[in-house]
């Protein structure tokens, strides 16, 4: 490799954005709720961490073709502490047989001694299928 190619490839490697580090993960699933669909977003804290349910959590559905909800954003007041996370049920049966929902979930986890807390922005897509 010549010197110019080496410098150029090194500059590209340094400029490449890193994936954001998260301290939790989301377990998302779509389940039937009668004729409707219920989406569940459960947060799993990383090793040595626990879910902080007092923080300003949120869930936003970006795209939900075929599904109708009464709202597309939820805040801490809608947090299901037993899950822990969010669940959202459609207001009507799906207008398509299957699809994908894009979401952004803001979750908070802390160390067991509560000295460090982390805000995680978890984005993903949830495939769903009508029963």
C-alpha cells in the first residue's frame, strides 16, 4: 500500500462514526389482543445494572403502516413498571396482514449502588403479523 492510500484509509477509519454504546436492550414483540395487536417493549438492563423507573422514559412509534394507535408517543406516565417498559394496543384491527413498526425508546438504567446512571436511546423495527 502506498503512503497516500494508507493516509486516506486511516483518515476514513478515524472519521467513521461509532455505534452508540448502550447499557440496556429492548425485547420487542407483537401479540394478538382480540382482533387488535398489542406491541410490548421490555427493557433488559445490562450486567450490574438495574432499570431506573423514576427517570423520564419515552416511546415513540415512527412508522406503523397497517396499525392504528390513539397516540404515537408515550412518556413516563405510561410506563408499565411490571414489564418494565411500554405496551401499546391498536384502536382497531390491523388493515394489513403484516408489517413493520419503527420505534425509538428512551430508557434509563443505573448501577446497583446508584452512583452511575445511563440514558439509552434504543431504536429498532418490530415485525408484526395478524393472527
